[in-house]
C-alpha cells in the first residue's frame, strides 16, 4: 500500500456518530486515512452536518430522484469514483448496497452491525438481542457482500447484557464500543493487515496500537 492516506467514502442515513469517530481518528492520524466524501440517503441526516463541520464534502443523494435502485446505486458509485474513494464505509446506511458498487469495490466495503453476527442480523439488532433474552450481544465489523449482514467478519467484540437493561441503556454501551472497533478495523485495513480468505478475514499482526480512549 502507498503512504498517502487511504481515501474513505462514508455512507450514512442518520446521526453519524460512527462517522464522527472515524473522522476524529483520521484527523489525529491514528487511522492513516481521510474521509474524502460523505454520502447520505437522507437529507436530514445529522451526519451531513458533522461532515460539514470538518470540511468534508457532504452529499445527499435521494432515492426518489431516480427511476430504480440500479440508477440510484449508479449515482452513488459515480460520486465515490469522482472523489477517488478507495474504501467504502457503511456507517448506519439503511439501504442494501447495489451489485454495481460491490463489484467496483470488491472486498473494499465495510459495514458495522450492532450485534454479534450471524445472530440478530437486520435493522433492529439491539432490540432483537434484548427481546430474545441473550446474556451477551456485541458489535460486528464485516466486509459487505450482496447478502445483508453476511460478509466476512473482520472484528467482533462482546457486550454483556445487564439486569434491567433497556434498549437505550444497551444501545449506549453498544455505540460506545462501535466507536472504538470501527476505527480499529479501518486502521487495520489501511495498514494492509487484513487478508480475506473465503469467508475468513485473517489479521496479520497483533492489535497493539493505540486508539482514542473511549469509555465503554
Ligand atoms: C449503528 O448502531 C450501526 O451499528 C448501525 O447503524 C447505527 C448507526 O449509528 N448499522 P450512527 O449513525 O453512526 O450514529
């Protein structure tokens, strides 16, 4: 890999707290990358403001403006390419990514999920784990493929469910962990330390680097 920062394209639909953690880790030089563009499927996503606050190009691309999903995904792909994006980061992006993007960015699209995949895939990972009554849930960072929440797993960490947890209290701990492990996974990628072998992702070094301290 070259020494210039890896250009990230972050796809969002909402608050963008993971985007914020990624921007912070890029700005401090902890991740050797820069957020080249943020694309949101929603115009009111707070993540767009976060991007602007850091002078990162922030673009809303509305599905309604396109005839079909293929045209919509094509428009996103064009923007990613226009901004020279090398790694696509899905951070709370609430749509399935089109095949065209996945092909163009084969093994270069990451997603984060608020549960221990393959358990509790789908849009309500935190609530589903709580409702099921599991004692441990967690966070998964994985490469995205054409099946929702199914691609090769990069990192996972557990979050014990506590007596009396509500969706809010559990979500708070899950999100705090997300903000640590997503930057960590991106850093590993940018340093060329991830090797995909079929469904498995091999990490070629021990994880001894420092990340922005977060209370988990
Ligand atoms: C996170 O919980 C992430 O796991 C899920 O969507 C949420 C996005 O939150 N995919 P934010 O927009 O980064 O705050």
